[in-house]
């Protein structure tokens, strides 16, 4: 199974981008041993529309256009489920074992995700009740994906 992190906006050069790349690289290397063939980050340009609704619509269309057929869709959404690392790992294991070719994690821009992406999602995932900047959400997601891979591999990174 391939993992795709589809994010509105770019991480600029600096410590956030370096940390995100470090976790992406760790997932890619450790994931091969547990049946995850790759992890890809797709950055989608933020809409320049003046109205919020139009921005969300344009960004959601761009996200929808990169989701492969038969992919599991996970929407990062502040109103979604708060899963512990073990539960997220269990979902990845289930999708992988079911032969799903891709899992796409959609991170909206500053205005969030459109309703069409939320409806299409197999899982709406939150990282607590707080609102997080989408750049930090990407880093937290990549860390959780790395943690899930280490749990699948029986590696001691996860001790909880």
C-alpha cells in the first residue's frame, strides 16, 4: 500500500520542512518491511479566491483530483475522531491487509476541507480539540504514520 499525504500549501524551507522530511524518510524506509511501498507528499497550491467558500471549493477540487481510484481517504478534520496511535495502526493494518492500493491523507488549507472531501472520507481524523496550523498537522501526521509503521514492525519507538 502506498501512503499519500495531500496537503494544501507548501512547507517553506526551514525546520518544519526538515522535520516533515525526516519523518517522511523514516516512514519510507521502515514501511517497506511492513508492506507499505512508498509515502508521497503532494503539495497543492492554496487558492487565491477572495471568498472563503470559493477558496475551500477550489482547494477541495484540487485534492479530489489527486485521489487515486480505490484509495482509502482520510480527512484531517478538527471535528473528526481522536484516535490513539494503536487504533490508527489497526486501521492501516486493515486497509493494507484488504489490499487497498493507497491511503490518502487530506490536509486542508487555512479555511479547512470542503464538505465533498469530508463526505468521501473513510475516516475523519483529528489531533485533539485544538485548531492546529496545517503545517503542524502535516508534521504530526507524518510522526503518527512513522509511529504506526514502528508498531507494525514491532520496533521499540512506540512504548505506549
